[in-house]
């Protein structure tokens, strides 16, 4: 049985605090969790297992980029809501402001969440399409 979520968060939080105040010494903490919000906030590196095998390994951002691929950029221009999907949101937003300047409003850049990435990875692994993605993920993590 899993411990109550509140106690897990306190233990993980105190472990993280003691490591960050330890100075220059590097410490690795292995945190196992089903709570994707917790993993998203605490982990520098995420390993996802499915069927006892590693299907993904990398930072949250690396995994999201490999699997989900595109960011959603939303903004308003002249009172109209607009949306654009892109693999390079920084460049797109730069060009957007270069072209329209202060006329751009309500800008939002949304990357795939860890939950969306996890669900995609597990679905691919269960359908047999995950082998190539897992190899790519391992290569990118090296």
C-alpha cells in the first residue's frame, strides 16, 4: 500500500532541501512515484517504465519534445484569438512580436505536460510502437 500522498510530499521535500544545502557535493535521490505532478516538480531526470522495461529516459522537457513534438502558442491580435503549433516556440514568438509588436495580447505558450507525455509513451509501448521511441529517448539522454 502506498503511503498517504501528504506524507510522501513531506519526505520528498525534506530530502530535496537537505541535498541542496549540502554544498558542492553531488547527491542522487531515487524517487519512485505515480504522482506525475510530484515527478514534474522534483525530478531533473525522469525514467518511465512500462511492462518492467524502460520506455523513456530524460528530463521532462526532453521527453515532451521527443513524444509530443509541438508547442501550442496562443495569442490575441486585433481582438481575435489565434493558435499556432510549432516545434520552435521561442523563434515563433520572437517573429510574432517583431511583426506585430504591442498589438499581440494574451500570449500563452503551452508545452505538453508530463501527464500527456506519459500517456502517449505508455500507449505507444502497449501498442508495440514504443520500441523506436524508447531507443530514441535513450540515445537523446546520453
